[in-house]
C-alpha cells in the first residue's frame, strides 16, 4: 500500500557530522542541567524527626491565612501562550521556506 522509494545514502560531510554531534551534546547537556536543577527541589522536603520519647502528641492547629491578592490572571497566561504559539509557528514557516529555498528543485518523471 505505502512504499518508499529506495534512496542512496549520501555520506555525511565533516560539517554535517560535526553539527549532529554538537546537537547531540547540547541535548544531553540540557537534559543533565534540567535534572540537576530539579534534583535539589525534589529533595527539599522537610522530614520530621520524632522526639526522644517516640510519641508526637497533639499538634496545635495552624492559623489559616487567605491571600486574595497576587499571582497572574488567567487572561495573561492565555495571552502569553497564544503569543508563544504564534512566534513558534512563524519561526517554523520561515525556517521551512529557508530550507526549501536552499534545496534544489526535485525532478518530476
């Protein structure tokens, strides 16, 4: 039903090989940095230490404070998300057109 035409694999030039290796190293480095940034946040939990007697006893109730001001309104979050999507889409179209302009026209049979 769906078949692909056999293509000859062209050997990578030194520049293309170097770009691929660099992209792989950048990806791995970014992943390691993201993991290193998340590790301290994940281990920041406060673990209670039991008193010498072993029993905790009654815990006094903490006062409840309601914070009504602050934060970011939902419309601002939506606006940022829509703007980011538009910028990403525009960049993708420009990059696709730039790549298509550099590629030779395909011959039709």
